[in-house]
């Protein structure tokens, strides 16, 4: 049997339970009373399994589903949210497995929707960086960009028409400002310069 070595306040009447000097899970006051947990008391493997299965796993699963209901998330984002909420790694992996099994999370679908939503306003570089931050694999990103190619030259011209139409692009200072803004968005100088020249000819 293991020993409860500490019970530390966490937040909203929840407490972090330490067993044999290691953090195990968080419980609320009522749950601590229900399982008769006290510092220095023994806890059986059976009781720990009941707590993990009937309390912690169910709570983590409901938390994950609530997060997904509010907005689509990647596997990495869900994992991070559950880590921040102090759920044990073994529970997090079980929840992730369940979410993948029933297609509640799908990094490919997430990335595909993201590309389709941003392809008219962001450069390929910016889109890639956004998805890398969400830990979408390079293989998934490359596959989606092959399926939905982005014409960056046309995109820049559309941005010039919609967002930068007030700038006089034949004036050096205005042109420099627009180039800097577009380079900040991830477009390359040569692409921008070429698109600006085409845009000016269309005026």
C-alpha cells in the first residue's frame, strides 16, 4: 500500500494529492472525505484505481469535450489544457486516445480548415508557422498545401486592393511602408515587388 504524504490546496476548493512524495491527482473536499484521505494514511491500489477511473478520468474527459465544444483544438492544445489543469499524464493519454478514436480531434481536419480560412489573408509562411505552433506535423501541412495551393502573387494584389489602397505605391515612402507590412506577414520581397508592379499597371 502507498502512503498519502501531502495534501496541498490548489484552487476552487480542490487539493493536490501527493502519494509517496509524488503528485498524483487533484480532488475536491467532498471527494477527499468520500475516500477518507488524510496525510499519513495508507491508500490501496484498488482505491487509487477507483479514483482515477471514476473521478479523474471522467472529469478530464468532460473538460476536454467542453473545450472542444467551444472551439476546435489540435491534439497538442488539448494535451496542454489538461496538463495546465493538473491531470496526470496517464489520464491525459487516455482522454487523447478516446478523442482520436471518436474523431473529436483530428489534426488533419483542423489544419485543412485553418488553411481554407486563412488562405485569402495570410502568406504560406505565416500559415505554416501558425500550424507549427499548434504542433501540426510538417507532413500534414505539406499535404494540405499541395491539395489547396495558394497563389501568393494574386493574394498580395488582393491585399493591396482591400487593405493598402490608400497608399500611393508610386511614392517611394508609401511603397516602402507597404513592403515592410507585407514582409512582416511572411511574404518575400521579390513577390511583393512584382505584385506591386502588376497592381500599379492595373490602375
